[in-house]
């Protein structure tokens, strides 16, 4: 993975994009349809993290 950690609690969209790129590079995602679905799930998860962190 990239050495630059993007905190999903502070920037969920960019964190989801970076995670998706790393999954593609690692060969875990091979079809474009999988990319879109995985991005939506990552973004949903990271937005939940962001919301959880801001309510503490």
C-alpha cells in the first residue's frame, strides 16, 4: 500500500479512492463493475467512520 495514510475519519472520499486503487494494484479487483461496487461500499464504510469519529 501507499505510505501516505489517508484518515477515513477526516477524508472518506479520498480514503475510499486510495483503498480502491491499492486493491486494483494488488489484483483483488479485476472488473470495472467490481470497482464501482467496491468504491460505494468503501465510501459507505468510511463515511460511517467519519460520522462515528465526529460524534465522540
